[in-house]
């Protein structure tokens, strides 16, 4: 069924993290309904809005990392491509920042 997709460990962890976040946000919303607030994002947002914006940001960070990972070999003089775990860590930190301060 999923033979068409390259299910590497980082990809599986990334998608499992998204599923767990969605489940957690659903439970959190049921227990404590959200209120809109204004953070440093240019719009008033709810928790769900910030999660959506954070997930989009995470996806773009990972796509950008994949796009430049081959070029990073030349730029930084590496022997092989840098680990995708780097972009996963960066994207999760940005997601947490958007959820907290956005």
C-alpha cells in the first residue's frame, strides 16, 4: 500500500509526530477550549491556527533542507549529505516557538 513512498526512519518519525500533535491538540481542545490571542504573528490566532502555521513552517523547513543538502556538501566541505535529523530538529523548535509565542 505504501510502497510508492520512501519510508525512511526520519520520515516516519516526522509523520508520527504530526499525528501525535493532532491527537494531543484534539484532546486539549476538548478539555480546555481555546481563546484567540495576539502574539508576534501578524494575526490573532487560536491554538489550532498556530499548530497549522507551525506545521506548514516545519514542512517548508524540511523541503528547503532537502533542496540544499547536496549543495551543503560543497559549501561546507562535507564528506556526505548532512542528516535529515538536523532539519527535523530545527522544524520542531520552530513549531514549538510558534505554538508558544505566535
